[in-house]
């Protein structure tokens, strides 16, 4: 125990951390203040937006049409049936970036999917080989 605080370095007063879904005090206080006023505030924001108030208009539109985080893309990858096919897939991704078909960040996200797929193939292959060994009485 140190003199600077109740708990020593690396020790927490709540090792489990904040419970999932728990809201902080400020959020709860604001929700309590707005309780019962949401409809009136929403109506006022809409009226202001209709009167040409730019920030109110943006607020309303952001609620109606939230910013899209991802966009669907159409990009063809070669079939990946075994780990050795990974190099063809990554080559196709690099070519897609070079040709401007997909962005580098889209290629990075697709690479994660390719990697997960290859890991699934490896896991299934390992389970199959283990089952064959066990059937043969070699285990």
C-alpha cells in the first residue's frame, strides 16, 4: 500500500470494472432533466429546422440519416479453400487497391476476413486429421 492513495500500483478498488451497460452520473442526470420533455424538444428542433436554422436542420437530418460507417463494396476474391490460397487472395486485394477498386482501409478489413477464413480452414483441417488419427487407434 502506498501513501499516495488507497490502493497500490496495479490494484483496483473494483477489479471487475464498471458493469456492462452502466451509465455514468452525468448521463443519468441529463436523462432525468429531459424526462417528459423529449417530444416538445423534438418538435421545437423540427420547427427550427423548417424555419431554416442550419444547426437544427443538421441535427434532424443526422437523426433521420445517420452517417454510414461502412459502405457495401463489390469485390471479387479468388476462392480460398486451403491456406495456400491466401497468397492469391492477398494479391487480389493489393491489385484492387492499386487499381482504385477498393481503398486501403477496405483492403485491410477484407484481409482480416480472409485471415479469419484461413484460420477456420486450418482449424477444420486439424480437427479432421485428429479424428482420422483417433479412428485409426493411433491416439
